C-alpha cells in the first residue's frame, strides 16, 4: 500500500541524517521539503527566528502545541540546557508515531515528552500529570482556530507566569486573526511580529512573539 508523506519524510531522515546529530535531521527534512515534497514544518527561515527566540530565553519548561513530524521539536530541544524539558502535544496518532522516530534519530528523546492527545484535553492536566508549575516558553503550531482558546485555557489553568513567551506560527498563512487581535490588544501581553515566509515558499507568513505580563 502507498506510503504517507510523513513516512517518506522519516525515510529521508534515516537515509541522509546522522543518528544523534539534530542539525543533520533538520537539514535532511528541509532538503526533503524543498526538493521532494512540501510539508507543513515551520521550516528553515522561520526556524532561524524560532532558534533565536529560544536561545535568548534559555527556557527550562517548554510546551509545543502540534508536533506533526517533530521538526520544530528537534529545533527547540537541541537548544535546551541540560535538565530542561519539552512537552509536545500531537493528536494524530500516525504523525505522533513518525515524530517519535524523528526525535529519537536526533538523539533528543531524553529532553522531549511527546503526548498523544488534544491540547484542550491535556492543558488542564499539565500540573497534576506532569508536575508542571508554569511554562517558560510555548510554541503554538496546531489547528489555527485553537490558538486563542488554548491560550485562554493556559491563562485560566495558571500555566503562564510573568515573562512567559508565546511564539505562534502561521499568523499570516493560514492566519490566526482572532488570536492576533487578542494578544496585540490585551493589556496582559507585549506582542511583536516577525515577518517571514511560509515554509519553503515565497508566500508571506510570520511568527508572533507575545510576552505574558501577568
Ligand atoms: C495543525 C497542523 C500541525 C499539527 O497540529 C496537530 N494538531 C492540530 N490540532 C491539535 C490539537 N488541538 N492538539 C494537538 N495537536 C493538534 C495536527 O495533527 C498536525 O499534526 N499545522 C497546520 O495545519 C499547518 C498548515 C500550514 C499550511 C499553510 C498553507 C497551506 F496552503 C496549507 C497548509 C502551514 C503550517 O505551518 C501549519 O502548521
Ligand atoms: Mg506551522
């Protein structure tokens, strides 16, 4: 039977990347997406902006919403200091299975906890199930109509602290107008836009960085 695109992406990683070398995993996925098949990873251009935000923040506790094949999971986890932890939520079981293998190929499984399930179900359980007090950094890259409700849910669950940074992918394409309006007008956030391009294309897209003010 025909393979899926995530399966072909994983094969490209296993063929071209070196086990335990996160940068080679990132490069293999970017090469596959540029030269073989487009896939909805944050990509290399927006990925460099993601890298700079993470490196500047040096977060201990990270949440990623929407793992897909684990590309941004690897980008973030490779920059985390020893002892730091990344929890990533993915509700599609097939994607989660691929992502686990991509993360393992990069040798980052000790820093990453991939949870199969929906953000709306798991955010309220972060404290009692994972012993998380608050997150230092949240990367939003899941269903675009979930960015706003899940942000409000994280506020209500006390998972954000003064200084927590939210970084949202795709704020132009596919677009998250309700989320942008909220973080840009709320007195609880200091927000700024990083203009870029939709992964592997010339279309405009960008990342919105929003600091929770408490
Ligand atoms: C939503 C997907 C990313 C993943 O998120 C998981 N997911 C969802 N909702 C939840 C939840 N509530 N909890 C946990 N996981 C969850 C899902 O299963 C996907 O694996 N991302 C996109 O759709 C996406 C699409 C485009 C895109 C842009 C232009 C086009 F012409 C076509 C597509 C670009 C991007 O950069 C994306 O990120
Ligand atoms: Mg995205």
